[in-house]
């Protein structure tokens, strides 16, 4: 069993999609292949049941089953974080406990929709940490564009002071580069205990985020090997090389970063790459039409050409 | 078994709270007493698992159990409508079928959060009606303040034309008196087939809404007898008398109409009136503090005094 | 010249409408009559160019002219507060200075749209207070439903500590009774220097707000005499009598409290009462149709009947 | 004098910044240099007083002066479109007329904040077109992320049918590629009269948008020559070459596309390139700190290196 997530977690925690059959059922065999796909690309961890994992469209029973099955298939090779956000605290706590018992490395929680001030967010999490107890490591997901909830840096730092099991900050405020850096400086092990900071938002600003102190990425992208290598190169001191690689994929990073339809695009690429059997998104959800498909064809071809050219110039840059 | 809801449904469909114990479990004995309380006040129907029923904080299993239990306790004395809104269509359809099999009179659906235009709302419901089939009567809940989703009158009327099982409009746009009247005129049995229109928003504008063509109320208020009598008097041609009664309760109607804390107030009144054993709201949820309680004491005393005075002036006006 | 607003300001600061001709020009003669109308009803102050004063639809030149003219007509009989909120700080500061030079008693500022956290709101106001200097008394307008901006109580109290010219809190968060009380306790002259708290939201919860420590109302309502007498009675220790009077008008208070169309209703009542010549709202703005007018007729007739009956029961309760 | 904008307008209409001195005054000499900068890069037109032109922070007088001065400096070399959106219709109409008299080629209007349905948007524009008359060509700005207002494609097409002076669609819904294409197909000169479609959103998806039928871009980017050449190459049938060039700049396009701080970045690049004297953004507005500057240094260096390398590989690809 791998360690739980903690202040020194780093690298790429890929946000996993949830594979469905064309009929909308969970596609268990595709979970198997998807796990091997992600692990084969060298990710440091996996996060399941995030927003891009369509968690809100699963039933509670499905969520619990999916978490257990996924964790079992990973089999301790890397840590698995489970998204547990829910409108009701009881359900959130229940899924957290189920996941941890099944071997999860921690849980990810976004503040509940409707919280409007720093004080409300802190009160919400104070109640939550009390219910979760001291043994479940928590990743705070800061995603105002998705949740409508904002928290200021000082309020977040207060939460770090108050709750020892808050060990990770999933940064995806946008724009948020300055916020990320302020959290980093506030939690650098000197000003205050260290926490891990991983970045979301599809990785759209990953090189900038690494320069500003991120420990890696916790996001989905259909080419996880890029995220992995960018982080590895960066932490090996080869920042420019890392960013060259990143820029090669940027057109597709940006293409996936279209809220809504982006998930359908991501799943279609994963399908083409053999990671899952169907690109189906559960209803209500977007479907790619002929124009979307032609557009994606062009973008993928362009990527392949670019990677081939780069490989020719400096062998090794392509995965 | 009572009829399903239909174009001629009228009167008061009380939005039921979901009773919890102080520990946050569903309080089944209180369901029994609550059912008798509501029916004893003369309601024409009951709607369960609405937003004020904390539906979003129940697990899927709890929702199904609650619906079945509640419907069984009502035992066909009045129709029961079940709120089935869910981020995932499958879950929505599953709960709808469970509820109908258990004897529900219809389901209530609000457009899913994130829909942004008339076309998107119509597409969403077109897919939904296809999945639900022709035999499940649907009440459309128009509650932009809660859902963030708006629909224009012409778009709603198009939906009425396209989906015969759309039989009821729960009006709670705010402000929305003109919209209500436009829907009424558009669905009056002549311009187009009739649909039933019941009003929400805690009943804050009920007399105005009745004048504009509403068939009654589908809302929660801790004194359902007021809603019932206001509707009865109005439909008996005694509009002014109905409004006099309404105005007597208006200070409390307005007091309950505070989003968030209003639900805690409503449950506390229901507890005092013996309808449920505990006023607990599931976490995360508001709790009344000493000041809130003192304030409520004053308002309830004032109501009692006012009702007593009215009874003295014209015996019969108080319930 | 009356004193500037300060920590002990109390009573009713009526939010003035801006009178227009049917063609949409500022109707200067109606400003004259409106000033006399408000003052004749016994208000303690007037606030102009608020959101219900259609400030955002005036040109900058018109705003400055309107402020100067209005202040001149009031002629020092009561303090005049000027709403100066603007997307650009320069414009805000310019209008503030113009207004103060013309004899305003202070300015009212709401946080600019788009501010998302306590820290951002505090930073915004820190910059503002620096620009305004120490001599312009400021009323902070807390109106999240209108601005989309929220501030927590501790953050507001910090602002009180940091900015001596912040002397008044216009409470109109909703629901917000608990927040009002927390601000009151935090600024009671002991825990911290006193500030004045006046309530908005059309006065919908005025009796409750007075019980919780408000110093009065800063809101619009077409029957200002009610607001005035409710405050007077309450501060004279006759809280129940005050609330009886309030409840008589509550159906109309509620009717005006319909965002958007409510302003057209308020202007129509003011027109009927002779305060202004035209009920016109500047485009884009709501217009009452035949149904709205008939509805208003009924509500006003009912109010007159109720006041007459009350006057008969206890002479003196009606204005 | 150049033609007014019309159904066949195409190419790049650069969204101009508004130059300020460090003290926040309009920097008139920088307007001169900025005009020459933009025109020197080959733009087909210029749009002033858009959201990225800080229009909402100018006084009405400043807006009118700025429009007149800017149009005079351009001196008919390219068309100038003026953003006229305002909360009040009178102000909007007044600025429109002032601008057209000064020689503007058309006006750009976004639906007013607060409009909630297709019908409301259409009613708003119907009233507007009536006031503007038939001779002022209008560009509809579809920017829901900024305005909070959404319109569906059928509703927009209805507006095209009803208002002949609606000649241009500024597409910046996000994600919105499919919407753009639907508008294109609906207004292709066959299904319905043609309108021009130019794309905003900082150009983040420009190659995709051109493939889907856009006529060019109406957006700001500190390297207008890239936008110009991408459009030229694309319309010359060299789509892949166009996209290669685009991709070279994509890291900076994405960097500028950070709402809020992005404007400060854009102005800083324009300052470095000699287009304006100061990068100042009017208060309240973002300021770059040391970290932001260092980050921008890196990104600009990387761009230069990439352009140099591309120039070496295929001379001519760099501007």
C-alpha cells in the first residue's frame, strides 16, 4: 500500500475520467485498461471522482463501487485520491470512509456551492474536519469557476494552521498564478508547515505554475506523458526543455480546456489511444459532431507531425 | 389510489420537509406524524424531495426509501408528487420510475444547473421526456433564483406543445407575476391545452398569483391551513376575505422566506406545532441561535394575538 | 448646513427615486415636489443616486447636476447622502468631491462588481479611502444580491478599525439578520467604536432589524411616513405598536420588493400621491401594464381600508 | 472616409487599449503612437472602448473625446468601431451618434447585464435598434463570460431577420466553436443574408474559428501582426502555415488570456514594443509585480527565440 498523500506529494496526479459504455453504464473493463494506461505513462498518482470524472452524475452506490474497484486495480502501485464533494456532509463523510478503508491515499473536497465568504468557507471545513477525524488527509480544491466559491489566501492559511490533516492545495483559481505563489510562500515549511500544491485547470499554465512553486499537476489531459515529462524535466533543472515540450502540446491542452465539450474531446482522444472502449459521456453531456471530429483529427495530426519533427531535431523529446 | 396530477390539479400541494433526528438520520416516526399533520390541514396534495426537502443532502438510497415510505403513509388519500431533479439523467429517471411504481402522482423536475439558453433548456427536457416515456406526468419547476436557469415564456409554451406529459408549471420565478399570467393565457385550454399552475416562493405573493390565474400553491409554509383556506375562499369568490386571511400570516410568510435560515425556521415551527419531533436540518445547514428563537417567539405570539382578534371580530376567519 | 453623517445617525434616510419626464429627461420640477414630499413625511435624511435612483443610467454630468440641484433644494433641512459607486475609481472620487462641496453629508459606496474575497474588498476600500481622504464620511453598502460581492463580518470590522471615516453600514444582505446583529455587537462603542447601521431591502424586515440593533432604515418605500413612524415608535419603547403599523403596510412593502418592476410600482405610487409628475423609468426599464395597474389599485385600496379601520380602532395609528 | 462595417467585413479589427499616464489620465500622445503601431501591423480595422479598453472606467465625456480623437488620428485609413454598451439606453444612443458623426464605421453593443432570456435580449435590442435608426451598423458582442447574458442561436438569427443594421457578430462565447458555426451557416447569404463574424476571446481558438467560418478576429493581442498574418495565410489557402504561426505565439496568447491581469500584461508588452508610454491600468485595476514581470520576460524571450528559429528554418514565417 502506498503512503497517503502528504506535504511532500509531488509529480502528476492524473484526474481520471470515468469510463462508460455507449449505454451509459460504468464500463468496468475500460477501468482496467485505463488504469494501466495512466500507470504506463508514469503518473505519480491518480485522482478519481473529480468533476471531470462526472462524479455528480453517478449514484452514491456507483461512486463507492467505482472507488473500491479502481483502488483495487491500481493495487498500491501509486496513491489514489478520491473526490468526495457532496451537497450533504453525511454523504461526503460516508464516501470518505469507504474510500479510505479501501486503500485511498486521501480525499479531495471543494467547498459546497453557496458558501459566500471566507468565514463561511472556514466554518464549513471546520465542521468537515471534525467529522472526518485526524487520519484522513485532505486536498482542498480551489476551483471558483466551477463552484462559485472563493477563498482568500489568508483565510486558506488559517485553515492550514487549524487543520493538520489539510495537506494539499489543488490550485485551479483562474487567473491564479499570484495566489498560487502566495500559498506557496505561506506554506513553505518555514513561514508555516509545508503543504503540497498541485495544479488543475487542464494544465494550461503548468510551466508558469512550476516556476511559481507548484509541486506538480493534478489535472486531466489525454496525454499524461507530457505532464509527467514536463514535471520531471523541470524538477531536474531543465525548465526550458520542459516548457518546449509543454508548448508542443499546448494547442491540444487549450483544446481540451473548453468547459463542457472538453470532456468529450478528452474521452475521444483516450478512446483513440486505446485507454477506454467508448468516448461516451453520461447524460446530460456533450457529444462530438462531425465538425468536432474533423477538427480534432486536424489537431491530433498536427501534434504527431510536431512531435516527429521535434524527435528528429533532438531525439528523446517525444515520449 | 388517487389520480395522477393533470391539467386540472388545483389547491395546495404542500412542499414537505424531510424530518431528521438530532443526529441527522431520517426520522421515520416523524414522517408519520408529519403526513397526518399536513393531511389534517386539508392540503390537496403533497410534494416531497423538493429543495426545501433537503433532497440534495439525501443519498440516492435514502431518497428512494423516503419516497416509498411517504407515499405508503399517505395511502392514496391525496396525490404525492416527487422531486427528482439530479445532475445525472440516469439517476433522475431511476428515481422517477421508483416513485411512480410506489404510487406517486407525478414528478417535479427543475432544469439542471448550467443550462444557459432557451434552446439548451428545451433540449434538456426533450431528452428527459424521451427517457421518462409518456406515462409519467411532469411538473416543470421554474425557479431561477435557486437553479440559475431561466426560460422564456415562448420557449416554455413550445415545450407544452411538444410534450403531452408536461402537465404542470411550478411558478417560482421572482419577480414573476407577469410571467405567470403569460403562461396562464398561453395554456388556458383555448390558445393551447390547459396546464395546471401552482406557485412556490413560500407563497409570498399568493393572492396576486391567484388573481393572475394560478390554480393554487405548491410551496412550504408551516401553517398549511392558511394556504388551504386562502385558496378555498378565493375560488369560492371571496377574494378579499382570502387576502385578509393571507395578510394576517404575511409577517411569518415573509419570515420563512429567508433563503437558508428559512428552512430552520419552518422546521422549528412545525416542531412546536407537533408535526415533527426535531427541527434538525442536515449538515451543512443553518441552526437557529438564541436571538433567532426569541425573534420567532415574538412573531408567533403576534400571529396568535392577531388570529384571536380576527376570530373575535368575525368568527370563522381563524383556522 | 446639517451635520455630516456619523456614528449616531439614525432614523429614516429615504432612498430617493430620480424623477424623469415621459421622454426620459430629468424632471427638475418633480425634484422640487419630491423633496418637499419626503421632508413633509418626516424623514431624517435622504440618499440620492442609489441603485433605485437609477444612478447607473445617468450620465456623469447628469449625476453631478442632479446631486447639486437636489442638495440645494433640501437646503440643509436634513442631511443628504450621495451614492457614488462607479466602475472607475476616478469617477467615484470626482463625484464624491463634487457632492461634498455642494453640501452632501456623506457618500455611499458599494464594493465594485467582480471583487471575490474579503481581501479583495478590503484592498479595494483601502485604495478608495486613501483617495477620498479623511474628511468624507462613508456609508458602506452591503448588498450582495445586487452587486454579487460578499464580505464577512470580521473583514468588515477590520475595515472599521482601519478607516475612521467609515461611519455607516447600510445593511442589505439577505438573509442578513444575524449579520446585522454581529456588526452591531462589533461596533457598539465598547467592543469597538460605534457606527450607524441603517437597513435597506425595501424595509421588508424592519421591525426585526430594529430589535437586532439597527438605527433605522435607508431604503425606498412610497409611504415614507410608515418607515418614519415605525422607527419613532420603536425608539420610544413601543415596539409592538410599531410593528402593528408596519404589518399594515407589509403587503405593499412586499409588493415593491420585486427587483426590477418594483421600481416602476414605487414611482407609480409616488405619482399618485403627487410627489412626482411621471412614473417613467429610464430605458431599459420596466413599465406597468394594465394587469399591473389593476393589481396595484387593489393593493392600495386594501391599504386605505386597513388604515381607516385601524384609525377607527385606535385613533392615531394611521399617518 | 472608409466604408462602414458590413456583411463582408473581414480580417483583424484590433481591440485597442486605452493608454493612460501613470497618473491615470488619458495619454493623448500615446494614442497617436498606438494608432500608428496598430496600423503599421496591417490591421483591417480598430475597435475602441471595448471592455479591454477600460470603457467602463472612463467618464462619459472622456469616452466621447477619446472616440473623436482616435477616429481623427486614424484619419480614414481603416474603419473604427466604437464600443457603446452602457446601462442606460440614452447614454448608449448619445455616444453612438457622437461616434458616427465623428466618422466611426459602426458601433459594438453587448446585451445589458441582467437580461435573462432570449426574449429579454431580443426585446432589449428591438428597443435599441429603434432608437439607433437604420443608418448605424451594429456589431453584436456575444460575451457571456463577461456580461452574464446568454443568447441562443435561433434567437440571434431572429434578430438578424428583424434588424437590417445588425451586420456583425462578435463571437466570444466560450466554449463556442459550435455556436460560431451555427451562426455562420444561418447567415451564409443563402439560408439568410450574410453577416460578418469576427472572433474575440483573445484569439485563443482563432485557427479553429477560421476553419468554422469566421471572417477574422476582433480582439486584442499585443502582437497584432500575428493575428493579421494568420488571417491572411488562412484566406490565402495556407491553413496549416497559418496555424504554425499561431502556435508559435500561443503561449503568449494564453498568457494574455487571464481575465483581469491579462490587460496589465498586454499593456506592458505594448509599452515594451514602443506602442504606448505607460502600462498603467486605471484603478481599480491590476498591477504587475516583480514575479509577473520576470515571468513575462521569460515568455517574451522564449517567443523571440522561437521566431528566430522559425525564421531560420523557413524564412518569411516570422513577421
